[in-house]
C-alpha cells in the first residue's frame, strides 16, 4: 500500500525505461486502483506484465469492498498474489480461504503466485519445515497436476520481510529444495521440477545475484526494493544476466 497513482506510474515508467529484460519476466503488482493505468504502460513492452496483490474468495455478490477474479480478468490481469504473509497475519486469511482464492483465480485463467513461509519463532524453534509443509498441503494438495503446473510459488520467510534481514543464499536454496520435495509427496516429479519458485524477503540489489544464482531459486518476489527504481532495475538486471547464462 504505497504511492499515489502519479507516483506509481512514474515508478513503473522509470523501471521500464531502465531495463530491457529479454529472457526473464517482470511482473508489476500495483494497488487495485492503479491496475488499468499500469496495464497501459506495459502494453507492448517485452517481458513486462502485471497482476493484482489480492482477490476475493467469492465470485460476486454483496461483498462490498472486495475485488473478484472476474473483475481482475476484465482489467487485463494475468497474475494474482495469494497468501502473502501480510494477508495471512494482518487480515487473518486461513488456508481454507486461500484454497478458495486459488479456485477463483483458476476460474478466470489467472495465474496464482502462492506465498508460503514461516515466522521467526518457527525458524528459531527448528519447526519451520513442517510449518511450510502444512501450508502447502492444506492449500495446494487438492489441486490436480495440471493446475499445480501453472502456479508460481513464492517462499517468503516472514522474519526476513521488511526487516533488512535476509535468508542466506544457502537457507533460500535449502527451503526451495524442501518445497519441491514436499510437493513430490503428492505430484509427479516432472511437474514439480518444472515449477517456478521465487524467494521473497528483503531482496535487494546487493544480494540479488547471490540469491538468484542458486539452482532452485528461480527469481524474486521483491518488496521494499521495488519502490526504489535504481534498486529494482539492478535486481532485474541481475536476474537477466543469470538467466542468459543458463
């Protein structure tokens, strides 16, 4: 929940001018009121697109203030964040609600970016693996393999969001491997190995290359650094350089 419309447009325009991704993709996730304007800015721009930060678990009706999957689709969205830690913590979104939101996204051909991750107490207690496993099982295990194959998963350790503290490249790689292994309990390995897994948690220009160079870290869900054009451009360029080498 940042920027005015004018500021948001200026930010997106500066990022678009400052980088030319050819083998990686940049997805802007602006606030709801800015979606169509950001859509106009990315139209025709190679490898730039946009999505929404949230959606309703309901398809329509007397839910004042909510935004449905159909509305997002009609506004040109291709992606939607589901289960961001701030939605879970600040708005008490349960796994059942998130599962319903994923169903809504699929009903309108939106690609869910499903977020999972543990708070600091779980990390320090050594129970973080099971904590994340429960999130995955409760929301994703009801999907069929084809549905899972279209989802992007973002691992975001809550203790590293907005704190300046970042999971080390080794910690990020460990969790991404564990997430793939957890999903292989339910889905064919070929489907799971093809998933895109993002790391989200204080990604910045200084650590992006080290994080993205890990074999199971396929990109970033960028938070505060995306509000600084120079930082965001540097992160995109780090991803682009590494992708081009693969």
